[in-house]
C-alpha cells in the first residue's frame, strides 16, 4: 500500500515555489504520489456540496486553483520517481482527443508516472461555464473513456460513437505503456462504481465510513469480474478528506487523527486490497493542517504501512 498527499494547488498557499518544495520533499521521503484536483471556479452563491450534499458556501480556496495537468507537467521536470496523480479531472469539459493528448503528453514527460484520475464533475455551474450539457453525464462519460482509449491505440485511430467521433487518423504522442496510463474513475454512487468496473478502469473513492467502503469495493470487484476483467489488476485509490494530526483526536473520521490512530485504521484497510491512500485535508481544510506538517506525519506513518 502506497501513501500520497494532495499538492497545495488551491488558495493563497498555492505558488510555483510551494508546489516544487512540496513535491520534491514528498519524493525524498518516499511517498508513492502527489496529487492534484480540478476546480474551474468558485460560485458566489451557496451550492449543494458534492452535487447532493448540504447547501453551503463553497470554500474560499476554490477561487484560485492551479490547473492539474499544467501543474503536474511542471513538477515532472523537478522530480524523477514519484507518481503524479489527478483526483480528479472533469473529463467531460474537454473532448476525448484533447484530453487524451494532454494526458499522453504528461505521461511521456514524466516517463510513465501519471496516475490519471478522471470523473464527471458534480457542479452545475461548472458545466454551464464549460458549455457542456448536463445530459452528457452517464453514457457520455463512458463513451469519452472509450474514445480516449481508441486515441491511445494503434494508428490509424478511428472512433464513431453517439457523442464523440474521431475520423480515421494518426494520433500522438501515445502514452508510455501500451493501452494508456493508469486510469482511475472517481465514483460516488453505485451506478458510477459499476460503470467503472464494466469499463475495466481503476477506482478512486472518497473515504466516508468503513461499511460504505467495504460495500463499494465488493461491488466494484464483483461487477468487474462479471464483465470479464481481472479485479486484482484494477487499482483502488482511497482519498481521505481529512488530516493526520500531531495529537490524538477523540472525534475523528476514518484514517484521520494521530499517526498512531491512523496506523491502527490501516489494519482495517489492508484486507480490502487498497493500492494507494491520499490525504487531502491540508487542501480541503487548509486551516487545520499545514502542508509541511502533513508531510511530517506521512513520513512517520510510512513505518506502519501494510505490505
């Protein structure tokens, strides 16, 4: 099991120097990956968080968010070993050939270190700003992935779908590995989880509670097997929207609290076969934990990492 952390790409703490310092230190201490996320804008009116959660003002940090792929391309030149992940990019805001080329370029620049987490997006205001109809979700998302995979395949490339078409053509660069970079789909509903499993992608989940996580992973693997995929070959990434803290916490969510508390939680996580855990609390709740403190805690936690 590998550990990772979200880069400080949002809010006043974000800067080129801060990003380089964070990524280089994460590599030095041996983390598995650093991660970015995508946010096009911050609505000035309250919104339902996650698309269906409580309505509240959006975090102030969303007013400034560095682009995920440009950020990771920049960091590919200052690092050499650490994985570079997106959790997640809103795929539907770009056409398949545009996003496929951007991802393949980053994969080449990083010599195959890309972990490409993509999702559909949940904020209606972003769909409006991107000029994408809300109805493209669902079937349109599945077809987007199929079209990108076609672009990453052997030339001549060709795809003829309901929403997307690629005329017979040559397309490059291709990703480092045949078939494309490690592809993860961010999923928050049973329908989305099952869709990812049928497509044969990896899965990116946000950690809420243990029972939900176990049920989701079981559903994903059973559906993948029924669709003819090898479930053990499909990676699972768990994102924790909380922090590892210096002191123990009486009230805490799973995989948050002190290093010792999180280490105990990892014993529950290990049997589930999760490949990577990424902590995002210093970005999601930036007032709670400084990025440097989060790296200190992750450095200590690595001594407890399950094999």
